C-alpha cells in the first residue's frame, strides 16, 4: 500500500504529485476512497520512479554549492566563476567575477544579484522589441525571485519575470516574453491566446519544451 496525503477539492479529475519523496493525491470531493486507492496502486511503478528522482533532486539541492572555478549558466551558455582583486562583482562577457576569499554562500548571494541586474537589462530590451512587434504596451516590468513561475501578467497589465529566466537560452527567453505579452490581450490559455503566441513564434512548442528541461535542471539546484 502506497502512503499518500489526500486533498479533496472541487476538481473533476484525480492528480498525483510527488515532491521530496512525498506523495500527494488531489481528488474530487465525491470520489470514493477505494477508487482513489485503486488508481494510486495502478500507478505504483510510476510513483516509485518519480519518488526516486524526486529524492535524488532533493539530495542534489542539499549538496548544491558554488565555488571559484565552477561554471554557471547565462543565456544558455556556461561561464566560469572567477576571483578578481577588488570589492566588485560582475560579468564581463567571458566570466563572472567576484572578490577573492568569499564563502560559498557569499558567492551565491552575489551571483544572484548579478543575475538580477543582467536579467533586468536583457528582459527590458526583449520586452521593448516584442511589445512593438505585437502592438502591446505593458504597464511595467519587474524582476522577481519566483521559483516556480518564469513569468506572470497582472490584471493591471504589469508583467513580471523570475531572474532565473536569464539562465535560459535566448530563444527560450523570447518565448516567455512573448507568452506574457500575449496575456495583455488574452488573460487565459484558450485557443486565441496560443494563436497569438504562434503568430509571433511558430516554433513556440519546441521552445517551451526546452524551458521544461531547464526547470528540471534547476530543480536540483538550491538558489535560495
């Protein structure tokens, strides 16, 4: 028997979620418990595989650290983390540089600050480019620390992007930018929304798949 946490709601279908080895089942309010148990039991092999992968990611997150000499992502390419005399941290197009003798957590904290700065500049340029092309005009743009959402669009027509997006390659970044700008015209994910996205990026499905692969990688990295 597979142990799981059951959450009932007004949903129509059953869903199984696994995080850090724990199984959570979300089910309709009136679905019989025996039916839920039957479905969960039928997914035993899938659950075992997902549990193992989830636990492995959790262990990798716990061991995640940044040291001088490591390589980190920026716009889809890897760049070295180096020590440079002085008190400043930054990126010179070839490497990320930091003051020498920093602890691992200090390197990570400073790197996130540099990422946020780079994300603000690059995403502002891409938003300006695609907004003009799509005939849209966001009320504002903000860089956030969101861990599970690459971007969002508020009811007030302001768009937000996670700084983590700047780790993706340029084609994937553009997909998220176009996705959020499309929400300025359609605040849902209905057919008309995807038609807007496809009109700008005919290969958006392939770009979206690559975004999922990056999400999988970042799931094993603890950026705080």
